[in-house]
C-alpha cells in the first residue's frame, strides 16, 4: 500500500475537523408554542379573524447577553410570530424562541394595547414606557418545548364622523378626509408612518359628503379634507371592447381645508378623543369663495422664450411654508387652481431648456439639458383670480475660475 506524502497527510489532518464540522447538523434554538383566545369586551363574542403578533419585551438594560438572544429581526430564527384567530377567536403560534413577549391582537374598529402609547415612545422604549407597557399589554413567557396560554380582550376604539360640504351647501363627494394628531410639542402632524395596525387614518366622503373614521386611539386630533384635481379619461363605455380608464394628477392642484374651516394646518381646531368615544358632528365647510386660480408662464429673461422644465412653488410669505406647487408644461405654462386668499411668494426653481428626442413611435425621453436658469421669485397677494402672470428667469452665469 502506498503511503501519503507527509505534507499531504498533515494537510488532511488539518482539514478533516473543518469538513466534519461543516457536515454536522446545525443545532436549532429551543422554541415553544403560544396559544390563546381573543374576545371583544363590548360583545363578549370571539374576535374572529383578528391578527395576533408577538413582540419581544425589551430588556431593562442593554447587555451583551440580551443582544445575543435570537429574535425575529436578526434573521437567526425563522419568522413565525403571527397568527389569525379562527371563528372561535382561538390562535396558535408555534416555533417561538424562548423568551418573554408582548401579545398584541389587532382587529379593525378595536383598540390594540399599543395604540395607547405615543409613536415616539414605541420607537425608543424608555424604562418608564416599558413599565407602563408591562402593566397594560398582555405578556407571555415561552419555555422550551412548552405551550404558553394567554387570553386577550379587545376594547372598542373611538370613532369620529362628520360631513364635508361646500359653502353653497352641496356635499363634497369623494374627497379624502385625513386624521392628524397633535404631538406633545403642540405640532399637528400626519398619521402616516405611525404604524397603528387595524386603523385607517384616511377615508373618502360618500355621496352625501359624510365620513367615518373608526379605530381612533386616545389623543388630540384635527381633520383635513383635500381637494385634488385628477384628470380621468374613459373609453369603451358603449360596445363590447370593455371599459378602459386612465387617470393622472398633479400635486400642485391640491388644497386642504382643516378643522375649523382653516386653510393653514397650524390654525386647525383640535379635538380631544378619549377611549371608546363616539364623536360626530366634526364637520368641515370648504369656502369656495375664498379659493382662486393662479396661472402663468415661465420664460427666459434674455429673449422671452417659454421654458419647458421648471417647478413653480407658492410659499406663505410670513413663514416660507410651501402651500402648493406645480410643474410647468412643455410650453412654459403652470396652473394652481385652488389658492386660498393670502400673501405668498411665487418661486421658480430648476428652470431649464430640455431637448426631447423620440426613441421610437409614441415614446420619448430626455436627451440632454440645453441650458439652465437661475431662481426667481415674486411677492403675490391673492384676492382674486390671477391668470396672466409671467416669471422671467435669468441665465446662470458661468462660475469664476479658481485663482491659481
């Protein structure tokens, strides 16, 4: 029998433990099972098709041991932290890593326990917030190979409603009504991104201008109704070709009216909402008489030719907050159709001459920018329609060469 060269034998001896280790079966982290039932406190009936999710209870103090624990966010453990209740309100979540968890149930119209906490507090949990969460949110301890049980009762959340009308008394149909929340600092902010599952902060008005927002957590709120122009085209209404619908919109055509019939968010009326309150009569009237059309053309100051690329913004004069905006069309025209009476600055930015090149029949793309222009603005007092504005933008001067 031939013998291995001593150097090969040494290499084999070094690699063998690595190969064997790679073939060894990966040891899975210990897991348990969470089971339970969810019911509604107002009806005592099962909470059918509620979503139940587990959130690990944060440690009181960050430590190496705490960071080393497996969790669903770091990819070390299979994510299986959510279940849907059956017709009896029961649920089962298996393969749950060992640890302590908050158990959160979500059902439209009912208040999940996390809705009682400020969004910023949930992003970074302090010791005080952690203590309050442990008092209000159901928890469960998961042990290896064991089934932990929990019972959850959901309270009905608050509801807000009202009617949106134009100032001539006609209903404002199919308008977006948004719920806005007052923060601890007194700022009125959008609910977007606050991640309150089961709660919709935007609804449409019906054929009578009515709206209803359900699942509202306790807090202080304002409302806004938004007018937004949308171009809609139909084809095939008659015949067997089928209906085709095409829509497009421009953010510059939007204006919002806030609680108290105000055009400025900072002036909006605030309503305090408690747990389970049903508040109606939160009406909004849109003062059409106070809205005017502002339109015009953006041209080059040197020779007066219309540009084909620019952004026109309308800013409130007293604080510089942008009220509305519009992009010019290919002939330099812009239009802001719903401008409230106020003092503004009308500002043009990003002005350019752009050459468009046809790539194939029916399509085009920007090829290159021929010339860029500077910024220009003018003060504007809006008290009536203004339809013949012209904003002449200067050419950008070449930057001076740096001194040698």
